[in-house]
C-alpha cells in the first residue's frame, strides 16, 4: 500500500473521529498542543497524524458515541395525581 494511501486512510479515520466529537481543526490543535496548520495537515491527509494522537482521538470518539449526553426535556413533566 502506498504511503499516500495510508495517509489518506489515517485522515479519513481522524475526520470520522472529529465528526463524532463535533471538533474541528482548532479544537484538535488546542487539545493536542500543536498549531492550527499542523492539525489542518493531519485532517487533509497532507501529513499523517502521529499514531498516539489518532488512537487517542478515536478512543475519545468511541467513548462519546457510547456515552451520549443526557437529553433534557423541553418542557417540565406532567405530574399526575
């Protein structure tokens, strides 16, 4: 498998995880301590993300999917007497 194909696969995995987290490049950069340009290069597939970062983001996304935020009711429940 060519290196560019591996980079594109990593970018696709990273993008899927970022979508699940509702994160963009700025959030990824802030959370990983890199500059925005580095995060954009990982997201676009121009440079591969480090394996540790890709794995971490995928684990966060999996946790987020398995543990969604509680839904708050839009109106108070009706109390039956």
